C-alpha cells in the first residue's frame, strides 16, 4: 500500500504518516513544495510531485479562520486551488482514492450537533474555501468516478500542535503570575479530537466510506470552553479568571459535529480527553 500525504510536515500530517507506517505498514510518500527546504522525516520518502499510488490524503494548506480574513486570496489558493490541482493530477495518474481534510467551520453555531447535510454558515473565507474544495471533489467523483471523500474535522489537538486555543491558554498559564482569562463566557461547547484519533479516523473513512461521501470526524463529546480552560489552569497550578457560565446562555454559541455516519463505519476515539490533554500540556512545557 502506497499513500501520498500532502502536508506531511504539518501537525496532522506527521500523525497521519506515523499512523500509516506503524499501524497500516504502508509506504508513505510526503508531498512537499521544495525538497531542499523540507525537513527530513524518518521512513518517509519526500516528493515534490505526485506519482502513482493507492491513495492520496490532502492535509496541505496554511492558516485558519483568522488568517483567512487577513488574506482571503491566499486562503483560497492554499485550500481550494491547491486541492483542485492535486485532484486533477491524481485523476491523471489513476490514483483511485483521494481524501480532503475539510473543516466543521462550515456549520453554524447552535445547541444541536451539525450533520453533514447542513445547514451551513460559510462566515469566513476559510470556510468558503474548504466548502468550494469539497464541491470540486464531489464533481470529480460524479464525472470521473474517482473515490474522492471530504472529511470535516472538529478541533484537532495534541502534542506538537502549533496554534489553537489549548496552546494559547497553556502559554498564558505558564507565562503569568495571576489568574488566566478567557475571551468569552466559556459557555460555548466545542468538540476536541486527539490528533492520533484524527489520523486513525481519516484512514478508516478513506477505506470504508462511500465514494464521493462527506463525513464529520470528531470525538462526539463536546466540552465547554470553561471546563477545558479550568483543566489547563489546574494543570499549571493557576486559577481561571472567569465565573461559571450562566445556564441561560448555554447552547447559543455551541459548534460541534454529528458523528453518527462515522460511528456507523467503526470510527471511535481511543484517546480520552483527560489523557490527551495531559500529554499535550506536558509536551508544551518541554
């Protein structure tokens, strides 16, 4: 089994390559822009252009929601334009499977889990670019028959992450002497998925999901930001400068996916949030 991973040097890409090598015993090819600038990765052959393979997983891209508002053109190019180009090359090379790592940021906020069928709220250039890339995949499947799937990821966390809320709060907890504040009431719930479970889930959906399908990938256990912040502060012996959220506001700004479709294919998290968070925080202080 030969698998090409675009974005192999990224946070999720490294976990994906490790999973494929250690669990699936696959040959992993890491697609990079410049072979001279890409860091060496144990057991992975780096390539600057696609070649024949059994599957391609696109984890490439730069930035996220905040960065997309600063430079929406770059957000579109690094997401939709890149995906369309890679997909076209995969079709030309007869690569039978193609997986796009998309985002749950395409959904609106609200008290109920969001299903793959919507409704949608494309309220950032990042979400718009990901949704457009998904459309390319669906069209390619309908026209050429390539087994192209989009997987909408929840909030992926874990050791070696370079941004996101957990790292930001951990850095503030370590750097200051006083209480740690959060930038919201903390009542909103989010789904946190460990990066190792993300890699395993992506592969299961790649192998077992319907061709042309779209799947949510998350832990299925949404948590209040307030509670996560409390755990982070407790780990570092700090207090949280926030009150217990008022119950009347709970649910208004929740954002988490319905993972029923993935569950039916056997996708379940194996890393508990408590254990995953502890390992993540311990790594951040090294």
